[in-house]
C-alpha cells in the first residue's frame, strides 16, 4: 500500500470530534439514519474513547454532513460551539492556564493528543504571537472542515477564558477564498485572509500577557501532567487497540493470528486478549475493521481486480471473500465498486 493510502487509513483522530459533529446534526433535526447513511459508521462505534477514527472514516462523515446541511463552513460553526471540556485534558490545561501566552503554548504542544494529523508551533515574532499549523499528512477533502474546526475551537477557548474575542487577531488560511468566506469572518469575528502559504493565527503581542479569568494553578499542573502522559502514550503508538490496528494495516496477503500478534508485542495471547478487552474490543473485531476498510478503499479508490483484492486480504477463494464482504457491508464487492464510481 502506498504511503498516502496508509496515512489516510490509520487511526489518528479522537472520537470526540466525530461525536460532536453527529450531535450537531441531531440538533439540526437529522436522525441516525440520515447521518450515517453511506458512511459505513454507526453511533455505537463512536462511543469508545479508544476508537480513534481514520482520515478516510472522518471524510465520509464530513461529506455526509455537508450533503445534509449544505453548509461548507460547518467546521467553524461546530468548533465554535464545542465546550472547552470536550477537548479532555487539553481543554482543562487551556482553561486553567495563567495567561494567553501559556494557553497558546499549551495548544501547540499538546494538540496531538486529540488530532495526530497536524503539528502546531507557537512563536513570538514582529509584535505578534503566531500559532502556525503544518499538516503531517495531506488532509485532502477534510482540510476545510478540520482547519475550520480548529479555528472555531481556538476562538471558543479564548472567549471562555478572557473578557471577549481576541481583539486584533488575524487568521490566514491555505486555500482559495470560497464563496462563503463571509461566514468565516462572521463566526470568527476577525479578518480572514485566504490563499495564504500556511494556516496561521496571529495574536497581538500586547495581549499575550493577558491573564485568563479561569486560571487555576493546581488544575493546570494536573492537566499538563495528564497531557504529558497521553503524549507519551501516543509516541508509543496510542491506545493498545490502535497499535494492533496499525500493525494489521501493514500486513497484506497474510494477517497474523492472535498468537503471532501477541508475540509481536512480547506478551501472551491471554494478556493480549485482556488488554483489548479493557478497551472494549477483540482481536477479531480489529481484524475485521482493518480488512473491511482496506477492502472498501481498494474497491472504490483503485482499479485492482476483485480477485487481487481478495488475495491481498488473505482470501485464497474469492467466493469466501464475497460472502464476508456481504456480511460487512450488506452488498457484494462489485456493487460497492459501481456505487463508488457514481
């Protein structure tokens, strides 16, 4: 599998944000059937704290949301309505920060505990505090939604800890000015420049020392400690179920048995089963999830023959693959390929 495909399919996005998106759609009057139609996802799947979504999975949910709402700026809207507490330990570290400078530093350092696809840097330069984003992988059709959600969340955070919207802030976005640009400036309350070289939020230097109204030194220390712990866990590969999924994504043709996977992690099969159970999943479930995602990707995004896809997924008999595929998706492989071409 090419690197770009691997990046798009690997778990990297905390499930909170998919839940927030779905909750917004429910408030708009859409039912689960409307929201999840064609996404190959279900509400129950989003409830586990350990089930990080891939960019490909989130993309399907975003496309559905755009189709339902006809609001391409929905990312900004949702980010601006997401409570600080929804960001977990990162949110508590932000809310308890002593000043805006610390808040910006915390966001830059720990954004990865919620979204592993980007990197943020904070620096002070030429009279501005500059929060700059670099994509760790091509965000593709998720870019506008994710960058908009980050923007909305940032200003929602600063509003929550200060006396009001950061006066004099400037926003730069690395995509063409859309026809709906006015909604960005209306929702963010500050100038937005498009066609920029990178995603950048600038805050006047004189505001960086502004104290946060919700500063709490004890809470801040505890939240930072939790963020550090989560960051170290992510550096090791994230939740254990995510680590197993990443190993499975690297396999083609022959997927390891539970016993062989346990050996890869230098543990007994019994320990592997227990650790996965602690994260509300099973090895066979992870294997099915990875295989089904790969199958759907190769069917809809490539011209690989169905026989070759079956082989890459470890099926020697195409008819066995087709039966399993029907169990996964309720349709035969050829039907999904035709549907994806529409």
